[in-house]
């Protein structure tokens, strides 16, 4: 067995003289190096480092701005997905699966040694339905849609990590990089999980980060157990019959039952609300009739959002609303239907994963804050807990940074390098 010696201080590898093809085969060359033949017989050569594609910080920032300028809504991330796939292809993952549960993508970088475990990292593809007012030269060109949650930055971080893994493959673990569609509607993770193509994606631990305005720049925010709340939207439709306002008795006006349901939700959820600080049920819209005085309206709609740190409490609250609707039906001649929408499971972190994030951050001299309360908003990452342990953590975007989902928000690009380093450290330091 002939072993390659590492190059000396000159950075040059010694010329290796080989006498047979057998010897070439037995030569142990690390994957990032290549035997370049010097003579025609092809046996004598010099080992040189393979020139690999690279996403440096400059190109990552440029790419982030391009992604920012073309945001797409949940479930419609066609261009974004193509762009990410295009970049990933240049970084030659060992496996690349596209169109998982819509526009989802998964790329695998295999270990150079014996893989002890598999780690997964996730970013999101979608923008939100808000008209951007940042005035930036790379502002959204898609009217009414913007990258107002920083998913453009999260994608850049994961592509930066892909570049690192391409340059220096992981030694002791396999790594999956996951680009998830439709995070904002809570539909994407479930759609990916339901897709057969997802069956081959396994992980011992899965990680994701979210940038968090309002917290010091680069601060790593961790939380044991529940990181973000579970939630569900309830859409209640009332189908009555409109009539002339002078003859309301000829129609079926749902205003009575709608008021009763709203009052019920606002006043009779004491047990639910006292069950946990995050337990909330909030009326998000009420729609009935037009601004006219000659019509008694027939159709109405109400929206509620139910939030809790526990999936079970959300279930309980939904049942309570359902039961009330059952009672209201008895006093209403029209139809009442209820639809659940945008369901988010609670994001419940895994203890080992949280420890991994803390120790990686400390090794990088990043400040860590352990939060005592979970966030009241929801994150679709929690859904993946069905398949593997997950850990979601926050990365501070700066105390005065415009809030997520606001029209003046833009991802803080300084977090790209921090995010890549932190993920890489979780990979390299985990064993
Ligand atoms: Zn968001
Ligand atoms: Zn987000």
C-alpha cells in the first residue's frame, strides 16, 4: 500500500513514481486530491488539489440579493427552487433530490470516513404576501410579495454550508441539506414528509436557525423543550340567504350566530387561557355584508387563530369551538362549516441538539442566551419531529432591526458567515 504524504510547506505534492496500474489503484488519495499523470504511460504523476467550485462570502451575498429580488409565495417557489438546485449542482452533492412535496429540495454530502451519524440542516424557500417598502436596489420585483422573513438569508447560509461541505467533505457524519417550501403556511414540511421521495431521508438530529430582529447581532438564542408555539387557523363560513333589508324575514342573516360565536370565543375560554401562558384564541377577521343599507346579508365568515405551546391544548380548543358551532346550528336555518387551515405543530427541541448548538456556539465565542419562555409564533420545522429529533434556534439580527414580516425588513447579511460557521461547527464538533 502506498500512502500519499501530505504536501510540504511549498504546498506541492511530491511526484510519485508508480510502476503498475495495480499500484495506482492501491494509492490512497483523499477525495479532494487528484493524481495528475505526468508522462504518457499514466503511471507517474503528481498529486494535486482538485479545483472545486466555491461560494465565497461575496458570491453568497450576491446570490442572497438575487433571491431577495424575486420572492415567491408559499407553494409557488418554482424559480427559487430552480436557482437553489442550479447552485447545488455546481457543489456536487453525493445525492440531490428535487420536487419533494412541491418545490422541496434535499442534497446529501456523504462522509469521507465511516459515517457515525446523519445530521440534517433546513432552510425555507418562501416569501410572504407583503408589499416591500425598503427602497433597496435589490427590492422585490414581484408586486405584493417580499422576503420579509429572511428566508433568502437562510438559503444563502445553507448554500454556504454546501460549499464548505464540497470543499471539505464531512469526516464522521453524513449531512443532508433540506430546502423546504411553504413554511409560512405550515403546509410545506407536511407535504415533504408525505412524499415518498422523503422516505430515504433519515437523520439522527435535524437543525434549523431563524434570524431574530430585536436581539443582539449574532446572539445565539436557544430554548429547551418548546421553542415556538403550535397554532391553527379556523375558518368558519356561514351560508344563509340575502334579502331586501326591508324584508329581513325573507332571508337568513347570520349576524346573530356570528356575534354569539365571537363572544363565546372572546369570553369563554378561561380554562384554555389559564392552561398556559401561550394559550390564545384570537379573532383575526369577521366579514359580513357590504357597505350598503338596502341588503340584509346572507353569507359571513370568521377567522380565529388558536395558539399554544402544546399540540393537545390546540386540539382541545378546536373541539370546544366545534362543539359551540354544533349548538349554533340548531338555531340557524342556514349552514355553518368550519375548516382548519395553516396547522403548525409545536416546535419541540431535542435536549441533545440544544446541547450541540450551545457547545458549537461557545467554541466559536458566540454569546448564547437560554430563553425561559417559548416564542408565541409558530414554525413549520416542528412538523419534522414526526421523523427525527429537531432543534430550532435563533440568531439575533440586531436590537434595532425592523421586525420580521414588516415592510421595511431585510435580512442582516452579517449573519451569513456566522450561520455557516455555526452549522459547520455543529457538524465537525459533534463527535
Ligand atoms: Zn415568517
Ligand atoms: Zn421565517
